[in-house]
C-alpha cells in the first residue's frame, strides 16, 4: 500500500523503462556483433598478406631446391597456399574488407635470406621458416573462437588442419636433412 506522499508508477513510466531496457540490450548485442565483425576484419587483413607473402617464398624454394622430396612437398604447400589466399580474398570481398593480396612487402626479408643460400642450407632454412609460420596458429584459432562469419570460421578451422599437416611434414623432412 502506498503512503499518500508516494505515487504509483504511471503506465507511461513503465513503458519507458521497458523501452530503455530493450534499447540497452539491443545496443549491447550490436556492440558484440561489431566486435565479432572486427575480429573477422583483423583476421583477413593479417592473414591474406601473410599467405600471399608465403607464396613468393615457397615459389623460390620450388625453383631453387635440388631435393626432389622437398620440391614435391613445397609444390603441394604452394598449391594449398594459393588456394588459401584465393579463398580468403573471396571472403574479404564478400565481407567488403580491403586486403593486400600481393605479399611483396612480407616476403622480401626472407627471400633476401634464401637467395644467398644453396643446396641443403637453402632447404634447411626454408623448412625452418615453414615450420615457424605453421607452428603459431593463434590468428586462426582466434577467428574460430571469436569470429562472426560462419564461412570464415570454417575456412580458419580448415586452415589449422592444413597448417598442422604442413608443419608435421616440414619437421619430418628437416629431421632427415639434419641427419
């Protein structure tokens, strides 16, 4: 029971309270969606140039190695990386996210290093580099966990699987070269 000095909340006040609560929930949800979309954009703007750069480095190895097993392996990795950058670039286009698919900037330092090497030294340096880039899947794992686009998350998950296969084979070949 209300005291005479208290007034019952009006119907209009209740409607305003409900509307403000709904607005707050909508804004909170929209903020979460924007954060997920930001995750997608950050993923693509980092991954596409990195994979494009890797293509240039792998092409160098395919052209310059004298070991047929490494040439075959590098050729398979090259094919997968080319497919990967095409798929990722397609996702970027679909999501209207600008990406650098050239890769020249990210490959220069490693290409300079590899161009000074020959034979087994070249192959060891290449396989070490390839192992390092496939060892850290943080960007892909973050996309799988926090991304908003289902197709992009599937791409990231599949890329982790392919990367683990590349890592395993690179380490096996590296072990054989170092014996």
